[in-house]
């Protein structure tokens, strides 16, 4: 077993040097290989990233494989029209169609919190504000994507009545 691992390291080093690959691209190529894919295609977890196996995942594909923000930046295709936005067309663990769009929080952004208070008329005003905000965003972005935490009191009951 030790000699197998040693051969894999030597192979990896040679591949990186000869083909100009970095470690992340070599890892992707390995996961996409026919000999490894059957093993990784059945792994699904909400506690570790299916790609790097170390970080907690934040984004889940249709196939239930999950990736962390770091792997989104490493392996996703960056959209030139939107900063901090990445696309995945395929999951390279299983090869299935992914169609995942990820908008990462910029490193300069702080914690984004919205607080809504009160039921009755005050609750309606809060919900109307959220509706106007969503309308101004259009279909390109959901209001819930703008906030990391939403808190409030009695507003939920008002939403049920509207």
C-alpha cells in the first residue's frame, strides 16, 4: 500500500511539472478519472466538501454532492459579468449535469443582517418593503441572497394573513 501511495505522489509531481498543472487541477483530473469516479460518485455529505474532503460545504448540486466556498473559487467557472459569481455545468465527482450558480460573499463584506419588528400594520410595512426590494432586484437575485441573517417578531403571522 505504501508503494502505491508513493507511486501516486511521483505520478502527481510529474504530471504537475510536465503539464503545468497546479495541485487543484491535478485533484480535479484525478476525481474525473474512470478509476476513481465510481468511488466518489456515491459519497454525499453535509459535513464535508465532496471535492476537497476537508471544509464544510455551503453549496449543493442537484446530484447531492456539495462544495465549499474555497472549491467554488478553485473549480467553478468565473462569470466575467458578475464579480464573485461562479458557475458549474457538471459535477466532476459523478459527471452529472449540475447547473449551479454560486454568488460568493465578497471578502470585504461584513455580516448582512435584516431585522423586522412587529405584527399588524408594522409587519405589513416590513413585508411591503421586502416585496418592493425584490421587485427592484428582478429575477436575477432573490432577497434572501442579500442577507446572512434575518430576525423579527410577529412578522410571520402577518405574512400568513396577506
